[in-house]
């Protein structure tokens, strides 16, 4: 039975078993490859997307369990937390290999939507489930602070 998902503001109808992880629906069925496969067990954060604004690990959300609108890294562009985070990522040259960055950005945007003035401890806690092999954690923290300031000014 086909399922209709709203992804980045656009409805998509997919005809897949309900147990298929959202990650594979996004990448293989819809063609949105910005969301990355990292570990498959929700331990690395590379597959982070938003469902109704909440950061979730798409490798662990079954198609039948999707409860609202899905936003991926490709859904950026609006003047919101995600756009501010993406610009801060560029300004601070956060990305090294770049593989984890879409998940990092999605997690950081979710943090700032919930907490517009996070402390270092708040950032560390929110971002702890997003791993970066390149170790750019100090740049990530600085970029989150910069994005927070930009959002406060807007």
C-alpha cells in the first residue's frame, strides 16, 4: 500500500514495506543523498533529519513510523536556524572530509530552534550523538555560537 510523505515541503508517494528505514526511502527511493549512512544503529548521527522539527536518526525510523513532515539537508534555504548554521559552518570552515556535516548541521539547527542561546555545555550535550572523524568539535561549537548570535540579530 503506497505511503505519502511530505519531504522538504513536497509530497512524495512511495510503495515500500513499512519496516524500510526512512534513510533508505530518502536516499534510494526519493534520491535525496545529502542524508548519509554512517553506522545503521543511530550511534553516529550522519543520518540525522528533522521530523516536525525534531532531530531524529533516519536509520532507525521505519517508514510506517514517520509521524510528520521530514526535512533533510536539501530542505535548506529558508531564513531559519538551518540556514544560519550552514553559513556559520562555512565561516568557521568546519567541514574537513564533510561526510558527517549534514547530520551535524541538522542536529545543530534543531538545538538552536529549541535553545536560541546555548552554552558550551548545552552544545556539547546536544551534539554528543553526532560523531566527526576529523575531530572538528571546537569549530562545530564555535559555529553553533555564531549561528545563535546571527539568529538573535535577525
